[in-house]
C-alpha cells in the first residue's frame, strides 16, 4: 500500500485501476476499428492527428470515473462476480449518459455510436474478466505487503484478525518482554538477532509495533536502526488507521494530534480551495436537479398542503448553529412534543412520498443552499442537532473535534457506515469523521463525491 494525495491505496487496487485504463484504451480503439466509420471521417476534438487521442481520453475518463462511482475498486463490492457484473453495467450506462452530456456541450468531442457501443461492450467484457483475475490473484502472497509485528499481546491479535480481509500478510509476531501472549504459538518468531536482521531474513516490507505496554521493554535501539536504514516502521494505531480508514478514538491524545501528520483542513489555502470546490459542485447540482426539485416540491405540497421545506437547527463549524434545509419527508406533527429524536427503521412519522425521497436522497437537495451560504460544505461530517450533540459529547470523548470543519451533505462516514441511531453508531462514525479531518485533501473530497453516487444508487442504511 502507498499513499497518494493523503489517500492510502492498496497496490492490488492500483494495479487493477491501471489494467482497467489499458483495457479502456484498447476498447475504444477497437470500437473505432470495427466501426463502419473510418478514422478519416471522424470529427476530431483538436486539429491534426492528436484529435483522436482527445476522444480516447474522454471515453477512458468517463468509464473510469463511472467505475469509481459504482465502487468497482472496493474489494467488498467486487468479491461477488454477479454484483460486479451489475455494477459494471450500471457504470457503462452512467458513462454513456456522461458522454452524451459532454457531446451535447462540446460537439467536437463526439464519439460515433457505431464506435461507442462496441467500445462499451468490449470494456464490459474485459473489465469483468480483469476482476475474475483480481479475485484469483490479489490474495497471492507476493501481491500483499509483508509485515513483521513487534509484540504478541491483544494489539497484535487485532492485526492477526484483520489479516484475512486486509491488504497485508503477517510473516510473524515477535514477543517482547514478559507480557501476555494472545497470538497462537505457531505464529510467533523467537528473535535470533536484531530487528534489522530479522527484517532482512524474512523479506518484509514494514515493521509494525503492536504492544499495549512499551515502557522499559520497547527495543528502541533496534527500531531506530531499522528506521535509519530507510525501513518503514509504524505503531499499531497508525497501521490500523491506514487499514480501516478510521482514527481510533481510544488512541487519541492531544499530544498525538499536535504532532501527527495531517490535520491541514483548517489552513487558509485548504479552506479557499474547499470553498471553491463547494461552490462549483453546488451550482452544478442545482442546475442538473432543477426539474426534480420542482416536481418534488409540487408533490409534497399536494400530499397534505403542508410546508415543502423543513428547517432544523444543526451544529456547524466550531459549534455555531444554523438552520439546515431539507424537503419535508415526515408528517407536520412529527415532533409535536419538541423533543429531538433519531429516525428509526420504518419510522411511522415518514410519509409515503417521504420514504421515496429519503431512499433516493432527494430530500437532501435543498442543503445546497446551506452550502452556497457557507454554513455547510459539500463534503464533511454530518451535522447533528444541538441537543443530540450535547448528549453524545457526554458519552464520547473528543466528539466536539468533528466541529473543526464545516459539516457536509455527504462525507467519509456516510459512504462507509450506515445511518446511525445510537451512541455506539455515533462513535463509529466519529472514527471515520476524524480520519477525514486528519487526511483531508481535495482529491479525497472528489473520491467521496464519486462514491456518494454509489451510495445513492445502492442505498445503505436509509431511514
């Protein structure tokens, strides 16, 4: 695994994305080749021979980003080939829609149907075949990072449990000191020399220190020697953050947050770029959803002659409150007692139309107004009601840290965890929110935006 724009990318996934890019290039070239339209008759995006390359690039970008939106680079969504095939078909349909818009806006980038349809068909077949190979090859030892774990207690066992679903392989666990051993005996390595020697003899890529108690027993000199040789050395919490996409709240300390890499989302430059991103995306969404917005507003009013919009106080940046806007999806007397409540599964307060607009996330569209006003960001932690925040802060340490960035319509927690309606759910989502705050980048925002399409099309935990 390596890091790209603050994003941890498993090597097999990067390899699959690279293979897909080559497949897409070959597919569009074959599409042109078997088309009855000759190369010479194509309307080229640029003058000269480079024009065809622009058309190729537009096709590759449209299908590739559609595949990202459909979650086709997440192992949990491609492990079943039937699901992979369905998502690939959805990605091709979405790419076709995107290319139609591009051609409408920039006619010179047109790819003739006689070439486009065969190219999409070829791409589907070979991208599905690539995933068949991926499922057979990705678990081979040489495709996974080999790690050496220093420690054998409960933390080390957590790593061992994650091994089957992770992108790494533990070559062994080295017990240190006289502490408890939780790792099975057959996984233990009895150290015969220094850690540098063990590292070289076991041919590993990384050393992970997983020891609940380090005082007086941590092999500092050996670890320092490895680090000075350019060997990657990580502690347990950093390793788990990378593998799970979460910041473990139990490991949080003010000193760690002060010195840890990341937490740059509050710098002036990051705020400016994020604000620009918010405005551009929000205006585009407003334009493309105008027909849906008008129809939804009419249906809500006709349903019970009640208000179309629902305004609710939420906690924003640095604890300041604002009124969040949504299409009304509940009865007008949903909270007649004035007590804030979490939405429950099959909530009786939700209207028939409300169930549909919640399922399709249409009810979230008016929040674009909050984004344009600067009260929210498009990507960020989900804003909660003041009374709920106050209650959660009593039970979850560091809960207020999520308010150091603007709340968002969608976010890292929303695409990785279903709707939460308990303190435990709030804790799990906080782990994802803190990971987002720590590892923020514009590229991460863009990837979350693409993955949000997948969540909308395959609703997860909607209530």
